[in-house]
């Protein structure tokens, strides 16, 4: 079976799909992964065929406009602020995806929700497709509102909120998609139901977000898709720091750009110091800076979460789905300081699970962070984090997802 995987976004939107691709390859399937050009070496290093997609969307986060939107945004409002910059890039992206798909001629597509052209390409190629998402929100349910919205519960409007989110891309880019369907795919302006979705995969754990009772058998919560680093060893300086004292607190904000990295770094370092904690700062996308002179803090550019988080006592991060998953699997209590997107949703979930706390990044102070760091030492929180981690470690999300994809493809043959 030839499987085309299309994904867009930051590292957290790409890394799980590499794990899925490897699982499919191990089962004897041929896979092509289409993702932003920034991830080319990451994908090729794992021996997966790669189709390069434009990287302008990812680069947008690091522009002054991108940083300003994130600094003032909450939930998905940052994304809406960037729409006027993103719209002109869409046609080029659609064309690149279509070129990759035609060259590969897949038997089935598996796509991230941001890869909105896939259902249309599947119609043109007369092949099935599966939506695969690292977060819920693309199957209506009365159990909780769409994660795209900054609300814990909307009561009767929970189901409606999902429908609105699902149709969001159509509302935002409908005219462009219609024109592209006619001009590039040779299809009618509107998609026909002849080629319908073959199911929906959710790449998170049912122990983190319970499966709603109103979802059907065409929806599967598989468990997380972890991409483990088998050959990584900590550099000598990091290994020495880890060996020097008590397990440190890991602090990292993933691919998030620097809004005010100097202030954020100073706040983190002082709060750790007040609690007598050591820290590892992952400067990553620029939300933290390496410019400091504190003996109780060690700086890394980045490090594989599956290996490093085993060695720490707690985690402070942005709430990306991937980092949240890694911290949960490691069984560590955490503090989430959301930037935008689905991050507030994961912050609410870890709070509800009793494994961490959520802090407003824009109102973060040394005092509030110091108190939150102290709270992570609560024995009950640590026991709960350990229990959730054990349940997640018992899952095999990739194998479960691969079985679902194979079953969906077999139904059509």
C-alpha cells in the first residue's frame, strides 16, 4: 500500500507523523511524507521519502508580525491575526501538495487538519483519505467544546462549536479552494461526497482526553505517536550538570518565537533560585535566551524529550501537544504557559488531571512562577503524574493507528 502523509505546522505537527510513517514502513507499506522544507533533513534522516512543501508559514512565526500576533493572542486569535499574511501563500502550498501527490500516486492519504487540500486531491485521484490529528476537535461531540475555543464547557453549544471549527477552513479559504479545484484539479467548484473520509485518527491518549460516548467506530483515539531517539547521548557538559545535584526542572517553549526572551529567562531563573531548584533551559525557537550567568541553570539548544525528561524533576513548557505528551509519558508534573493555538486546551487538561498547573504567560511574574514551582512538589500531584505516565507507557499508539489505516484501506478493496 502506498500511503501519502501530508502535514503542516511546527515540529510538534511533524514529528508524530514521522513516527507513524516508520510504523507503516515496518509493516511493508511505501510512504511519502509531505511537510515544510524546514523538516527535510529530519524526515530523510529516518529513511522516509520526503516531499518538500513551502516553509513560509513556519517562517511567519518569526517575523515581527508573527511575534506581535502571538504576544497579544490567546487561543486561536493569533492565527486569525496572521490570516492576511497567510492567504497569499495558500495557492503555492496547494500546488506543491498536488505536485507531490501526483508524483507519488497514493492508495490512501493520511493528513493533518492544516493540510486542507487533501480531501480535494483525494477526490481528483479517486482514493480514500483519513484525517489524523494530534488534538480532538474535528468530530462533533457534546462532551466538550472545540479545543480551538478558550472555553472549558459550552453546554448545549459544545457540539455546534465543533461543527463551526470543522467548517472554518471552508469559510476562510473556500473561494480559493473552489478556484483551485477547477483550474488545477479539473473538478467542479464544490467537492462531491463521492469520495468521503475513511475515518478519523486522533494521536493522543484516551487517558488524557476520554473518548466521548457519541463518537462512532470510524473514529479512533489511538494513543500518542512517539518518535524515540535511540542513539542520543547527553553532551559531556549536560551529563556533568545532571550528575552534579538533584534532578533539575526542564524549561522549554519549543518552536515558540521570542516575544520578550530576556524578561522570560530572568523570571524563570529567579523563580527557580527562590525555590532552590536547578534548571535546564532549552532555548529552542527563541522564547528563552542563552545570555545569563547562573550556576544553577544549564542551557541547551534542544534535546530529545523522550530521553531528557526522564532525568528531570518537573517540566515548564508552552503546552504544545508533543511536549505535553512527552512530559505526561515521563510521569512528570508540569506548568504550562500557553502561547496560542491548542495550547490553552492542553493546559486545561493537565490541570483537570491533577498533574500540573496553568499560568498566563502574559501576566507571568517571579512570584506566581515561584509558587507554581513549589506546588509541583506536592506528593499527590507527583503520584498522579506518575500514574498517568504509566498508563500512557502501556499504549502503542503507532501500531494501533497503523492497524486502523490498514483496515480502512482494506474495506475499499
